[in-house]
């Protein structure tokens, strides 16, 4: 079963990691602002750090949920040979076809 879907799982993990990385990069301007303005506006900087921490937590939660859904769909595809409901069959069947 693992031999059948290892490519799809690898590609999905790369995609989810890329999503998480891009979401993390978007917070760098806020981190820099909070660090450089900590002396002038400490309460606001602490609030920004708290929001950044919450954003990291929520992004991690969403990526973990998407990863679990994808692994379950790949398991059903590998074990039963059918594409689960609400998934595009062409994407599963043609993910690594040779051209």
C-alpha cells in the first residue's frame, strides 16, 4: 500500500509545508515591527507577539488537519482502489502518470 501512494503523500507533504512556510514568512514584518518598537509601545508589541503566536497555532492546526484528511484519503485510495467522495478522481489517478 505504501509503494502505491508514496509519491502522492510526498507531494502533498511538500505542498502543505510550502503553505505553512509562506504563511510564516508573512509574519516577519510584524515581528520586526514589534521588536523595534518594543521600547516605545511595549503593550502593543506584546499584543502583536500574542497575535503572532495565535496565528502560528492556528496555522499549525489547519495544516495538521489538512494533512490528516489527505492521509486518510490516500489510505482509502491505496487500500480500496477508489477515490474518496469530494476528491477529484483525475488528480488521484493522474498525479504521476508518464507523458
